[in-house]
């Protein structure tokens, strides 16, 4: 009598996206809806999260073999020496970890959004300057729940191949200029796991 073949479901590794603000929360919530990706967003109600808190959340997310995608703005670390040291420590700690993706944007995630429209890595004085440039393309853009909760802005942001364009631009620029975004790395992982 033949032994039954044991069938095992390959355990899917969970993906957790960690962010520091409402913009990231709504953006990735809408991306999940539009593209059917599977991930958890934490904290559920994003708030301004320090790099130290982000580090703790990364550790929790990967504790059971999952993936952590940490999305944050790097501009504070360029103005504050203490935050700069924390960011450098996080970069070193996770540099060789395949289950941790650090998706920092300089000056802010709005630079990532801008890459959907413009081929630039020029210097932006601060996140307000980046937002002002973005408003040339998304005229009603604002970092308020009333705007962010609407799926339409992310849908339009990604329409007509603009998401792929942004991914390609971010990869080409990498960290070679004044502005950069690693958010494309989140999409590389999500597409690989899909």
C-alpha cells in the first residue's frame, strides 16, 4: 500500500507596511485596493512616528518570518543630528536583511508622487516646496483626511503607466541627487510576492 503524499500549503510570508503619517496610510490603503496586493498596514492609524518607534515596529513585523516595508521621510534626519544618527543606525542594522525594505524619501513621500509626473531629482528646500511642485500636477493635493481618503487621487496618480514611470525614474536616480525615493522597492517586493 502506497503512503499518502503529504500535501503542504506553502506558508505565505506576511507583509507589513509601516508608515509614519496619514499620507502613507491612505496611499498604501488605496494601492492595495487598486492592485490587489496583500499586506497589513501598521500602525492602523498612522501618526507621526519617530525612527526609534519605527525600528521597534520593524522588529515586531519580522519576528515571525514576515516582511517589513518601512516608509518614511528622510528630511528630518538632514536637519537634526540625533535623528541622522538614528537613521544611520537603522540603515546599518537592516542593510543585509532581505525581509526588511527601507523606503525613505527625501524630502518626503510627495517627491515619490512627483516622480509620476516629472523626471527630476533636483533639490527641494523642504517638504512644502515638494508639495508645491506636486500641486502643478494634482492641483487639489493636500495632506488632510478630506483629500487623502478619496481613492481618486491615487487612481489618477497611477493611471496611464505613471506608476511604472515613477518606479523606473526612482531606480535610475537612486540616491544620486538631492532628492530620492526608495518607495519603488516596496513595489518590487509586492510584485514578486503576488
